[in-house]
């Protein structure tokens, strides 16, 4: 399950201050350690890029309502310059730059290297509002 970042919490709370909550295309990123509330520790270099995610309609979760990715999210292979051990993900509101909205730990730490790209199957990425 993903955690809300400070930016996302503020955006939701600011609705009560007559600030518009803007829809965004969710981009998934990989991280080598806990991204915290700021999206720190994102993988860099080689052929790495954030990947746009597609999410299904809300359904009941364990503690609230949730959405999950409705299409696989597959990152390109990295170049042969070395392995990356990834342990977390973030969902951003932009392909580059932007603001982290949610983050979470992967169920299993993964080593991503040439010939072994990271991929999330349908339903692997969940965001729940408790």
C-alpha cells in the first residue's frame, strides 16, 4: 500500500480553502531507498525514466477505498553500467520534475540490471485512502 506525500496531503486539504485539486497523469518511479515525503532516492542514469501508469476505478480495500494499476508498468532495461537494487516506488504528477503524490515499499526488493527490467503486473501497485 502507498503512503501519501506532504504535497498530496496539502493539495487535498487545500480544497477546503477553495483551491482546485487538479487531475494528473500518474507517473511511477523506482527508488533505491525510502523516498520519504519528498521523492528522494529515485533511480537515475542509464535508460531510466518514469513510466505513466493507468489505474482502475476505486474498489473496497482493507481499510478504505483503493485503486490499482489496470495495465502493466514496465521500465526499460538499464544500460550495462551496473545493477540497481530498488526497494520503493513513488507516484508522481509529472514525467520529470513534478511532485511526488504517493510512495511505498515494494513487496520484494528487486535487482534491476541489463536484461532484467523492472515490471509491475496488473494490480501490483495499489493506492488506498483510509
